[in-house]
């Protein structure tokens, strides 16, 4: 797909069609990460997800089981 920039006041904008937004599951309120390597521009939805207390507890338990010997040595 080829796009061009549109004038938006003193700036320029890249306009996304609804079909692209639906495909990416983004809305006008979705934060977007914009990165570049100097020649390519990459725009991707910022995916943030809050971890639930139950998930945190499960991950903490796994970490403690896995790293208990090392943590005990470090505590000495």
C-alpha cells in the first residue's frame, strides 16, 4: 500500500483507513510507537497490558522456585 502525507495545519499527517485500523485492532486513542533506523519508518500499536494480581503471584512463585538456591547464596 502506498500512502502520501496530508497537510494538517502547519504539520503533515498520515491517514489510516478504517479497514487498516480494524485489522490492527486500533482506535484513534491507541498509542502508537514510531521508530526509525534512519531510512525506514515503523509504526506499530503500543501494546500494554496490566498484569493481574493472580498472574503476578504465579510468576513470583515460579521465579522463587527457579532461583531459590541462587537467592539464598546471595543473601549470605
